[in-house]
C-alpha cells in the first residue's frame, strides 16, 4: 500500500511548505560542487514485472484525486518539468525504493511505476531516458519531476523548470520496446545491457581539480582490491579528473563493486563505459 506521506512529499516543487521532521533540509537544493554528468548514461529500459507498490488508483494528495493510467503504451504529453534533489536524497519513493538524486529517475502523477520515459527539453533539444519510480509533482501544472542529475543533463538546473515532452517507453517481456506506442530500439528479444560489450567502470567522483581527485583515489584504494585509475577528460563543461574503479568485463561484477563502494560511503558512484 502506498504511504500517503511519501506521495505528498515526493518532488522538488511538491511540498513547498512542508516542515516534516523526516527531512533534515527545509528547502530543496542542489548538492555542493560541480557534479559531472557528461559520462552519466541514460536509464536502461528493461522489462519489470508489474507490481502494486506505487500504483494505487485513485489516490489523493492535498485533497485532490489522481488516477494512475491502466497502460503506459502510447503515452506522450508536453508540459513543465521541475526537479528534486538533496532534500529528498536517501528517502523512500512512492514504490518503496530509495531516491538517488544522482540517478536517472523521475516522478510522475499518472504513469505506472516503475516504468521508463524519454524526456526532451523543448528549448534546447536535449533528451534523456529516465526510470519513473515516484509520484509527483503536485505543485501547479507541472508534468514531471526529474532527479537532479537528469535535470542537469537536460540543462535546466539554473532556470528550475523547462518545457518538455514526455514519451513513455514500454518494454515487453521479450525485451522489445515501444516509444509512445511506436517501435523503439533494436526490438530484439535480448534485454538491453549497460556497456554493449565495452569495458565497464564504476566512477566514484569527478573533479575540476586534479588534487581533489587524487585525494579521493587514495581513499578508495583503502577499500577496494580492483584496479583504479584517474582519467582526465575535456567536456563542454570543462576539464575533469575522474576517479574510476575497473575495468570490468561483466556487468554483474561492476554492479557488485558499485554496491561495495556504496556500503563504504561512496554514494555518488555511476556506472559507465570506457567510451564515456
């Protein structure tokens, strides 16, 4: 059963007057520092067994009733996107998962969850694929709340909101996909995987200053037995020094290393390929 307080409190613009003690931050905000999203991959759509968690319909928030649609197939809509970040980081989403502002995720009022969607910023043409695992936003006429990382990739952190198009991605049990009801991806029967055969790395941090990256690398070395590297890249946002664990040839090994790092307190890690 959905916990109504989780519904009410999800999303950057959802509860501007909330003073609940479950949050240590009164006003939502971006994390400190310049989080590098240039190597952050989109969410990878895959088939997930339908579940009850987060899909109660109708549900009520602030006295207003909302309906969860019966099927995401064919869904495409334009509207306003906002974002949510540090205030909600580490707290439960509407389907019981833990919100990670550094992951490519989103909150939506009516799409079935968990699910996937392509979100396009209509002002700059950028698109991302996110996994929808939360309810919201319940503020004004906003259509979708993206995680901090997803909003940064779409380029609207500074303005707070953007005009977007949201198109649902439906994944069938055989792995084939549709985007807003139309064939999408390679539509083969295999499940999409991170990396596509390329070497995988777990990136623990990315810094504009090499000294900061070296300090983190020295810390990580105390906890992992896997190879480490300090990779320098130049992106449109500047020069970055990335602390990465790997390479891994198998996704399961990379995910296991990422879990180990998170258990050691390195919670901002992302999984990427050597080409990113």
